[in-house]
C-alpha cells in the first residue's frame, strides 16, 4: 500500500498555476501578472493600455485582485471588456493572488475571445512575487514617489520580474528622486530586467510599453 | 499525564508581544509601531520627529524593520540615537515584523535611557497590521500619491491604527487626489482614528504630530 503524501501548499499552488498556463497556451492568450506597492498606478495603466491594444486590433480581459472592494473593477468597466474581480477576503484576506483564485476567475472568461489577459495583483511589494499564477510575463510597477531604494529593500520582486515600469514620471520635477539611481538599483538587483519610465498622465513611455507587450505576444513562452 | 499542546503561531506571537509590553511599561517607554506601504516616508518622518523630541528633552530609539539591507538604519545614524536593524531575511524573509524579532532587538537597547521607541515596520499595507508587537500606539502613514481608495481596499490596517498621517502633503498641487475624500474614506473604515496631514519636506503638521506623541506619553496605556 502506498503512503498518501499531503503535498505542500506551494506544490499545490504550482500545480494549479500549471493548469492555468496550459489553458492560456491552448487559447494563445498572453498573460501578464502586474505587481507593485499599493497606489503605484496599476489600474490607471490598464485604463490607458487596453484601449491602445484595441486600436491595434487586440482584445483584452482583466482579473482584478484585491483583498476587498470592487473599486478597481468598476474603474475598468467603462472599457467594455471582461473584468473579473478576485477578492481574497472570503479566503482569509490573503495579501497576494493565488493560482486557485485565478483558476476560479477563469471560469468567468471566454479565453478564445481574448488576446491579452492582465492580472492586476494585490498592492504588495513582497508576497505576490512568491506565487506563480501561470502567467507568461511578470511586470513590477515602481512609482517615482516610492524612492530609489525600493529595489534594494524588496529585491525578490525585482528579481522575479521581466519588466519594471517606472511610473508617475510626470512627478519627477516635484520630487527629489534620482531616476538614474533608481534604474541602477533595479539593475543591480536583476541584471536582465527591462526598465521603462512611463506616465499614464502624459503618455510618456506608453507606446514603448505597448511595443513590449506585442513583442511578448510574438515571442510567447 | 497532561497532553502537551503546541500553541498556535499567533498565540506564541502574542505572548512574546506581552513580554515586550511588560518591559516597555516597566521602563516607562512609549512605543509607536509605524506602518505603511513602501515609500510613504516613514524614515524621513523619523528624521524630523526625533530631533524635535530631543529639543523638548525627550530621548528616542528606533527598531528598523526591513526584509533586507541597512539603508534606513544608516539614514538615521547621524541622529546619534540607538538604532537596531531587524531584518527578516534570515528568518524566511517575512513581510512584517514579529514580536520575537522585536524581543531580540530589545537586547541591544537600554530602555531605561529611552522615552520614545519607534518601530518602523516593513513597508506593507497588509500583513504588519495582523501582528501585535507590544506597542502602545499604532500609526499608519498614507502618502498622497497612493490615492483616495486605499483605506477601502486595505481596511484592516486603518481599522487597527490609532492615527493616520497623510504624508507628502507638499505634492497635493501636483496630484489629482481629493484629500477630503481620502479623509472620509479613512474615517469610513475607522470612526475613531485620528487623521493628520503632514509634510516632512515643508514641516506641515509636524508640531501637531509631536503634540500627539507627547499626549500619548501622558495618557500612556
């Protein structure tokens, strides 16, 4: 008789993520997990990104991760795209999205009609980096007011991501932040990460971000 | 024979916190646990607060919580006060300070020489709120660029705190943030919380913050 083994939480989590990924691959959806501290501008970025992709003929959907509330989903509703709110409050108030929640959210989406699926993770620069959801790409948004030292103090997030968007560039003249030092600190933490300064307000860097997304779709893996 | 019971983690954590608190009370130290998202300005606030307390004849010490690095401790070193860096990386990289780490840090401090002990928690608007360290007061710093909706999306932190400092008020003219709505959302989450707009840059609200600290010391409990 074989001994039953209870698999550890992370193993279970990765299995669910792999199932998610198989579904994404089957439907040719590019999935981007967007992570950051609270208030870095993830939702506003999506408000600008999704219409720009639509203009180029690509359809999007969003899984909105929050502990509680539907504030971000409501902000995205006017875009007329499928949005699923995934709240962790009924599941202990987890501070990050789990692959099981993404799996549950996928039941509400028709993946065959979607080119890009954005997963807006819970605002937290620590824990979300530890949980693979099945995504193709991981993006961290670091807003200028957060300061130059964040990559050195929260290195895992920057190590685990493919791209760092430096957001709220429009605030640069009003801050004593050294953008070059910020970039140096990001690259010190991860030599392979791409870094792109953006401002959803002025439009700075948005076309480069769209180009990055389209390249990711071509080189999908 | 009694059955040995392994106490749950939170119970162990609270026992350590109570031991910390007994030490604080014994020495008449007022302990303030400062929490926030990454980059809200906690360290800069301490850089302004501690000299202001010194001018009024009060001595301070700081326990600096970070996952990794000694960046914040180094920033405080010129103040010439006792600073202990508590890093969670050797303990699994926890995303919040635990009472056991505070207990370990206390071995490096002479509590009889301290009036105020500030615990700067790890930058995270979620998990630190769940762990009592033995402090007398809990303060959340919410910076203006983070947006009005944060209290509604991360309610536990705002429910658990005595005071919310609205930081980076100097940026208000450059942001589309509604400060009154921010205050309303904070008070909607916690009807008893005090709210104080501040700017470490311009000095706005700092004397009110110092007065709050001095009142907390008088009414210490």
